[in-house]
C-alpha cells in the first residue's frame, strides 16, 4: 500500500478498470445493493487540487480521480448566459458582490454588500430584478449527457435557499428575519423556491433520465449545536425541501442532503418527511453526530457520505492516524451504506501524504 507522497506514488500508472465503474458503485449504494468496494468521493479547495495536480503531474481531474480511485460524480450545470447582475456587471446574477479574503495558505471569495440589506417591505423584494430560469443554457446539459461515456454517475441541480438568502440580506439579518420578519423571509424564500424548482425541473428534463443525483442542502448545525430550532426549520424549510426532493424522485433522481455540524436534531424530519437518501458530510466530532449513533438510529434508512475528519485527522494527523481512521470507519459503517470521503473540503494545510493514505487505504481494505 502506498501511504506517502513518494516518487513511486507520483509516477505510478493509473490502475486499469476492473469490477464496477464509479457509476455502478454509486447506484449500488443508492439502490441498496452491495458494491464491489466502498465508493469514494472528494471535496477539496482549489489549493488542494493544485497541490495534487503538481504531485501527480496532471491537470486533468478525471486522471487524478482514477489514480486515487475516487468515484467522484460528474457535475453538470447549465451556464448563466451572462453571469452578471443587469444593473452592475461587478455583481453576480443575484446582485451579490464578492471580495477575496486571503489566508495564510489560500483564499476564499466571501460575499459582501448584500443587495437586500436595507429592504423593509415585501414590495421591495417583489420588485427586485430576480434572475429567471430562462437565463440559463440547458442545451449544454443535453450535449454533455449525449457525449457522456457512462463511466461516472451524473449529478445536477441544487437547492440551498437560506445560504443564498443570507448573501442577499446579510447573515445576521437573514437569521433575524426568520425570527422577527416572517413576511420578508417568506417572500425571499418563496421566490428562491420557485426559481430553483423550475431550474431543476429543466435540468432533469435536459438530462433525459441520465442524471441520477441532486443536491438539497441547508447548513442546520454549528460546531456545538443547531443553528436554529426544530420548529423554525419546520416553519420555513421542510415543506419546500420535500417538494424539491419529490421533484427529483419524479425524474428518477436520488437526493443527497448536505448539512454541516451538529444537526442530529433534524435527521428524523429529513429522513421521514423530506425523504433524503444520502447524508453528507458527517462531522462526527460535533455533539450528536457520533458515527456509531448515526448508524444505530438511521443506518437502515439512509446512506452516509463523508466521515473522514478534516478538522483534526486529515490536516494535522500523521499517515498512521489517517490509516487508523479509515479502518475505524470501516468497522463502524460495516453494516451500513457508506461513501468514504472527507467531512467537507480538504484544506490547503492537509498533507498530500495524508490524502494519498486515505484513498490507498480504503481502496486496499474496502472490498466487500
């Protein structure tokens, strides 16, 4: 097993295809069948990808994923025709401006100057120049599906309205609206639902039955506790998440649900009411998200995606620590459906040797 960033691991050839394809592994998990091995996925910042490309001598994502045995879905999307706000080309199509925040090891684009921050009436929200689903080129999706070789499962569409609402209003005002301005929150969230429902419908139609995954999300948990109450989640989010998941199911598309942090409070509603099929990212160091408890209470109903800790083990542990955590996860998820992946984006401080160790270990030990 290669567990270090050595010259040998840098120059080794890609393994020839054998057993199931990545698409077949994902479908096996989604359809409650046994895959030939534990599927894998990756979330990482651009700095991590740059380091991996340099290490392996490629700038091709598919080559990189094959070398690391990563079953990453292929992401499809319809591009916006301009990508700009009609009255300000420096803003995106939602009217949100961004600035680059530089950190010691990389940078992030953070939203600023929220365009609806000063709005106090529903009329102002209604009169805002909202983007339209008509503004996107769905022929790009049709062409991509037609040219696809079927090796990777296809994913398209998303729905994460509160994240976008907080960019439109500002994060503090967004939470305040849920508590004190329900008419404002309903107006914004309602308009966002209408937009994404129609956009996702057109994406699924353009996929012609080939798209099999979609992404429904809302960050419901912080590091130590939920970010909102269960009644507030039910008041503003549950019904429309269910409608979006129902739309996906009508098109034969499976639903991955993403929430960071300590979100266990919401899992019964997400599973029993919304009908999620895969839970991501399993930040198991957060209270209530212990892996054994999740498997015990929900393992018979959903699949789990993530679970490799990217707050301590992956960035600051040793190769042996990473290998041990893969083994630990294999035991914990032995009777459950699991996709091995980092529990959120790998950061630039993560050693390349640890990333290689994670994927080499699960590839060696994850055969069913």
